[in-house]
DNA sequence: CGCCGGTCGTAAA
DNA sequence: TTTACGACCGGCG
C-alpha cells in the first residue's frame, strides 16, 4: 500500500485543504471517510461532520458520498480480509498528517498483524524511546485513520483498562472480529 | 489491588 | 517559552 506523510501540527493541519467526505457502512457500523487530493486522510467511526471539522481546523469540507464510495468499499473489504496481513491493493494512498513523532508511531501500528495486540510499551521501544510510553499513548490516540491504522490493537500492559477514542465497546468489538482470543 | 513518581511529546496559554 | 496534561508503567505498601 502507498503511504504519503505530511509533517504538521494539529492546528496547521487543515489550512488550505479541501476534503471530500461521506458516510459508509462497514462490518461494525458507519465509517466516515475523508479524501484529500492525494488519498484517504481521515476515517472516523459512527461520527459526523462536526468530528471531521474538529480534526481539520480551517479545512474546506464537501460532502459527496458518491466520490468516497469506492475507497470506502475497498477499505472495508481490506479490513475484513485481515488488513494489513492479507491486504488487497487500495486504489488510493493512505495520507498521514501529523508531527514527526506521531507519524513514526502510526507507521509502527501499520505493522501489527490482524488478530494480534501489542502494548504501548512495545511501541515505545520500537520507536527508540522506551521511556516515552505515555507520549506514545497520546500519539496512538490521535490516529487519523481509524481501523486502517490499527490503533485498536494497542492495549496496556495489565490488560485491565481499555481505552479508545470511539469508545471501549467498539475497540473490543474490533478485536473480537479480528479473532483476538482475550476478547472472544 | 491502589497510589505515586518518572517520563516525554503536545496543545494551549 | 511555560504549563498542564495524557488511550502508560513499574515499584512499593
């Protein structure tokens, strides 16, 4: 899959950008897919335009589900097949807008196989900052491509707390659907 | 168990 | 530039 990255801060992210978005079904609910001229740049679960706007300050938003339908279908299918382990090719690139650190973390998430989970500490080690566990948590939580950048596959060491931007129940449902034993 | 300190990248002030 | 705050972790009681 092709991945395009842009290093920015949250505040500057949406400036001068036009995003075309639409709502589409996937296995566990509705997904909001937003496209820039380069590819998919934002995915939200069971949410609406206000969530999109909040994440892209200053961006020009255009709703057109006809345009987002094809990529949305591909993304949903890819996840269902065990993304990214048995990923089918997507006709659009994944576009990551974030700080250098966040992009590093998100790219690490793309390596986690479907059906597996890793801890925040694991990611911290992988990016070479073993003590920055908490900073990793923040970065994971700011993931802009829900489901596709599999932030739901990151859990805490003790396994007793489960946090997720779209609600703990959705995280559990995703892990269950992926066949993670502890959530079956 | 629950509490506390350490750590480090961010957004906001 | 300063401050406050996390989708955390490990140690200690």
